[in-house]
C-alpha cells in the first residue's frame, strides 16, 4: 500500500502525525505500508512557490491512495487566487479525477450529548452525504471580475454539469444506497436553476437501473432545514459540489464536532484522497489540542474503499469507539466527567486500543 502523505497547513501536520501512528502500528502487525511525504497548500507555496507542486502531483499520481491533513492559513489570504492554498486542493481533486466525495455523519452513542441538537433527534444518526467534487460552480468557466459598460464592477461564476458527470456520481450514490438502507435523497434547486433541473432529470433516469432503491428529491433550502429538524429521515444524500460543501458541514455539527468527520474522495477505480472534513484551524495550530479522530477515521475509510480491507477499517473504527468509551476527549467533544487530553495523547490512545 503506497500512501502519499500530505500534512498541509495549520493543524494538518499534528493530526496527520496521529494517523501516521495508526498506519505504523498496522505496519508493525505485518501490513505492507509505504508512506511518502510531500507538500500541498500553503506548505507547497512555501516550499516551491506552488500550492500543488509538480513533485507532489507526481507522488499523488503514483500512489495508491493519498492522506491529507488540511490546507489554508491567514498568511496566504492576500496571495493571487492561483497561488492560494485552496487552489492546491481543487487541483489535486481535479488532477486525480476524484469526483465522488463521501462524507459520513455518524453519531457515536458516547457523543450524543456533544451534539447541539436534542439527543432524541440525533441518537442513532447515520447519514452518508455523497458530494460531486470536480464539477459545478467551483470549476465552471467563465469566471472572474469584470467592469461593465456602465463602469460598474461585477463578479461572476458559472454553474454547469454535463450529463456524464451527473450520471457517474448518481451511480455511486445508488450503489452506496444498495449497501445501506436503500434510500437516496437527491438534493438540488430545480425550482430556480436550469442546472438543477437537468441534474434531477438525469438522476431520475439513473434510478430506473436501481428499482430496489427508493429515490426522493428535495430542494437544498428544505434539506438544510430538515437536517436540523429531523435528520434521521435521511440515509444517503446525493448532491452537487456547492450544495454538498454546505450541507456536509451542517451535518457535521449533528455529530457533536466536525473534528469527528472523515471523508473519502474517489475516482472511477476507487483510488482515493482521504482527509478530515474540517479545515486547517490556524488559530489552534501547534497547541496540541486538535481532534485527530476524523483523520484517523479517514484512514479507516481508506482501508475500506481503496484497499478493500473491511476488516482493518472496522478494527480502526472499533479502536476509536473504545477510546471514547474510556472517557477520553479532546476539547471540542469534552463534557463534564470526561478526561480531556491533547492531540498526540489521543493518537497514542487509539494505537493502544488497536
């Protein structure tokens, strides 16, 4: 298993170091794992003047999977758009063809009280959000800032989806639904956007190939409301890039902390980039207080989806659950009566539980 490790910026190096401890422990058990490190985001700009340096691109293409921390930092905010850390993230997703972004929102029984919603609303919650990742308004052209004939400046972006882009991610969604509770909700804004009308048409057509899956449609504004009103009505949510970006972050708070949410971004052959859903949190970088569990759980997703090692994936997830059962908590999920520990100590605890 050749894994490209991209710590990135902010808390990225701290949380990735804990995931690497887990990988090293698995290697000690006999798993053939090779780790190679490179720069992405602000770290790439600092090292090579490029948020996605050629050496990183070469490594990412050659590796079987990619483990990423996070990108971004205040010191990069004034850089030209092509040099900003976030452009490195967009470019690696596009460059590797990672069109399917899986973001599970799972509430562990031990963390029910950490959610901002009432326990009865989130207890037992288990949602999979599937976000299309390489199309939509984030990549659409033309885009930019221009001056109109009347002298007024205007910013503009273009939202579009091709039929093949929608069809391939829809197939992934229905296949995931078949392995879960056979329910898929496609989220769009078809009452306003032509792109969403087209999205709904294509998804409805793909559904004919999966008669066992119950398909429903929901406007994105209603979906945002329903996620906090009655989140357990959802099983698999399929949506586009910008809506998925927003809804998955909203869903993360149902679980108690975005620090608990892993993600997988897959290509057509299940090669993937695995990263926590949260950002680089530069305000707490270096303080040893970040929650590494989302990054460790991203390794579990890597074992499940890229390497088809469900046994190892479950072993990691069980180890995380054991640590929570022991009452160990980082600050973001801490509650009275629990034991507050730091980032490195949490990584050590998961390795011990393995």
